[in-house]
């Protein structure tokens, strides 16, 4: 059901696939950062959402292990690559640099990408 505020909030379904299909593959902090970047242009508080994403990314930096991805989807690496391609091809959330950094397992580049989005949005 489109727009179900509990099971399928509209601001998470607007992209090329549902946000949880990506955010759910990461730990709490990184998954939340993905969520806030994903929705920042659609929930009415873009700067707040980007600053929350940055807060979670910085917290992740304090606790991150060697790999950012917590779970591999059933489709494996090719499914992940397809998802990141869809995000970049659609220029989802204007966050191409963030999606690329996330795909490359590069937390510092994720932080820099969100910092750049904040500059662009302000």
C-alpha cells in the first residue's frame, strides 16, 4: 500500500526502490545516516535531516569496524551494485557522491559528501 505511514512511509518509497532495502543492510548508525540522506528532500526539513545524517556518520566513525556493510543481500554484490547504480542514475536525493562513497565502503568520503550536501542546501 503506497503511503502507509507505518509500514511504507511515502518519503521512503519515492526513490528507485524502498529505502529500507539499503538502510537495513547497515548497522544502526549508518542505516540511519542512509535514511536521513534518502529523505532529506521529501520530509520538509532538509537541513535537519542532513545534519542528523552527519551526526550518525560521525558516531559511526567512533565505532566502525573494518567494513561498513553489516549484511549482504540475497542477491550478493551484484544486487548491491545494481542498487547503487539506480541511485546514481536517478540522482536520488542529489547525493551521488554519498552513494558512491557508501558503495566503496568509504566512511570518510560519506562524511565529506554529506558535508558538501549541507553546503549546497544552505
